[in-house]
């Protein structure tokens, strides 16, 4: 079964391959009932790369996470957050 940590690891791996500052990528997880929430934290300069034009990259990441989670009977939600 895919644990939340593995979903977070997958998201972190994918995000690090997209950004210019991979060391600043972090994923925070928390639960809201049956749903695993993942907050993708990236450097302010990289937020556009992770979101993409019209949110296409972020939506593609969400789809991948949902597919992996659904295969294991889970639900997942992902948000993009920039460093402050």
C-alpha cells in the first residue's frame, strides 16, 4: 500500500526535476479524514515552473498523484505554496 510519505516522495521527486532550485523543494503532509493533503513548497522564483501555463503542470502533478493514490484506495489533494 502506498503510504502518504511515498506520495510525498513522489511529488518531491517530480517537482525537483522541474525547478531551478531543487534544494528548496519541500512537501508537507497532513490528513483531513480519508484525504491526504500535500503542500508543495518551492522557491518563489520556481513557482511558475511548477504551476505552468494555465495551471497545466500543477494539474498534471495532481492527476499523477490521484492515480497512484487511487490504486491504493486513497484520496489525495495537492496545493502549491511558495517560500515566504
